[in-house]
C-alpha cells in the first residue's frame, strides 16, 4: 500500500445525512432575510457548510459506542475519571477542569486571574479569546511573526510568535502580564502551525521573566502533525509524542474539544498551578457545574476521551492535512489569492486581494462570503474587519487582513464535495468585478460578527 500515492479517507461511511439542494432565488431570499449575515441562515438551506470546523465533525463508531458507557452521576462520575486520565496522559497537566466549550475555559481562566489594565500576549488571539480578555478591561496583544501578517508569503511556521516582540512586552509591561499564551494552530492567522523551537523559545522567556505559559490548544494534533512534516529532526516521532512535548513546554492550556477533541461539544482547562485551579474551580461551580462534569453530560466526556485518542492517529492526520492542501492547490492553480500555505483546518481566501474595489470598511470578506452562498450554497465565514475591526471604545478600523475562511469539518465531506467547493470559489473569483461591499445596519458591542445585519452598498 505504501507504493500508491492517492491518499484516501481513512474510514468508511456507516451512516449518511442528506443535504438539501436549493434554487438561486431561494438562496437570495434566505440571504436577505438573514440580514446578509450567513451566521443567521438556517443551516438546512446550506449545501456544503464550511462555516466552521467546530463541533461539526463526524464521530467514529467507537465514540458513538462510548456514549452508551457514559456515567451520568452528578459527582465523581466514572466518565470524568476516564476523561481526566486521557487528558493527563496527553498533556501532563496536574489539574483537569471540564467545560462546555473552549470559551468557557477562557472565561473561567481570565475572569479568575485578570485585573483591569493587564496585557495578555498571544501569537493571535482567537475572537472569543480576545473578547474574554477585553471584557475584563485588559489588552489582548497579538505578536505573531511579521511573516504571519502577509497572506501570500510562504513560511513553514507562520503561526510562530515574535520572540523579540514578546521579550519587549515582558520587559516594558512585564508587571501587567499575568501569563503568555500561544494558539496552536493559529486560527486567526490562517490555521498556521507553531514550531517546537518557537514554543521552546517562549518557555525560556517565560522562565526568565517568571510568567506562566498557556497554550490555546484547540488544534494541537494538527499542529503536531505539521511539526512532524516540517521541523528538522521531528519526522521519526509520532504526532502524539510531539503533542506531548508541546504540552510539556507549557504550564496549562485552554481547549475546545469541538476541534481536535473530535466531539460535537465540550472543552477543558488544564494547568499545574494549585492556587489558580482553586479559583477556577470555584467559578466553574458558580457558572458551569460541579468539577467532575463542568457543564457536560457524562457521555460527552466519554466521546471527548475517545476523540483525543483518535485525533493523534497518523492516518487520520495525514488525510486531514492533505484534504485541506488539496483544496488550496486547486485554488492556487486557478489564480485565486489565498493565504499560503494551506492551514491545518481551513483554506483562507484573501478577500482584500480578490476585491481591490471594496475598501476594508465595506467588508470585502462579507462580499465574498455572500457570493459563495448565493452562487453555490457554500457557507464560509469572514475573518477580517467585521470580526476584528470593532474596538471596545466603539470606533472601527480595518482588521489586519480580510480573509474568508473555508473550514473543513472533520471526517464529514468527501473529495467530490471539495471539488465542488473549488468550482464554486473559482466561479465567484471569475466574477470578482461584479461584487460590491456592505455596510452594517445593526450590531452588538462584543463579537458583532455573529449577529450583525448588513445592507449591500449600492453601486
Ligand atoms: C474555537 C476556538 C476557541 C473557542 O472554542 P469554543 O469551543 O468555540 O468556545 C478558542 N480558541 C481557538 C483558537 C479556537 O479555534
């Protein structure tokens, strides 16, 4: 089998779900009713849903089987101990706190440790991470390497944090920095990996300045596989061994099990510090649930435990990373500007480069997202000025980039779905001149991209 070059889905399909075909007029109406915000669409009206890879994966037969093993005891459930042991074996962290998803872990950590005016450095904060820092009246400071800000530039570890800039922050604002975070892979920066060498550099700085180091570990397995493929001297190790080393360099992590937990819901907060753990557990009891379930059912804990074992299997990761590369290669060959190289969970279209006629404050990303839905029933998401351009003081400016993320759910779509998506994107790119911008007619203060309503700007 090693002689053949076609990489196949490392599973066979046991259960299927029909998807609904719609007519263009129906999609036009659906989009209008949704205020031109695809978050507000009925998912049923979407043909291929690439809005997110979060919680949208297919569980394995083993995970479905594990659901029936769920122990729904309120306190001390057997499923909690199985979950805890899997997380401990993988991460090595002393304390494991289940949460209903990643942002709950973020909120509990940040609400427990942040004081107004503090600074949290990260390569790039994810949207919920940033919001949970800013809601505590603190600064979320993005310090990704300069290469990570240039969409067309190829670099093997574009998610790396700029160690010089991090040291500057620690020197100048050190007393206001409660911890250093690094997001693996860097979702906001294009699903780009962080190297082991970079993580070791962060560890050294954290030791020198006496700061705890936390991973935003949502896609730790994809990151580990990139390290295996791209970092010198790592090719012979298993993804799991690499992941274990990544975690060993940190003092704790926040995790959304909806990503590399291969589950539909769940997350956790894990760390070594006893004092922080106590404060976090107290808040957990107030808002999430008892420490042995943290807002999850016993069966969710079982599904996550099994998912964390499956996600580091090499055939899965090889297929996973390759299927994203495959879509990226088709788009590059057709001349569509994308963030390069392909990320671990998604392809990011460079909407700013695709639509030079649409200024950032007319949201080129939204224009592309809406066109993909209208033309092909494909749903992506804007990662740009709508998501990151609003400031806590009510002002607005262009986001660092205007991207459209096409996130691939895990183990859900086949190669022909991906071929179809490529065809739709290329079709939209060919009509780029016809696309117009949007303006916001209604938006909340935090995380406005989820619920804002838009109007097309007239030509
Ligand atoms: C999804 C995600 C989160 C938040 O997790 P949820 O489970 O959606 O709350 C945090 N950080 C990153 C990098 C993510 O991708």
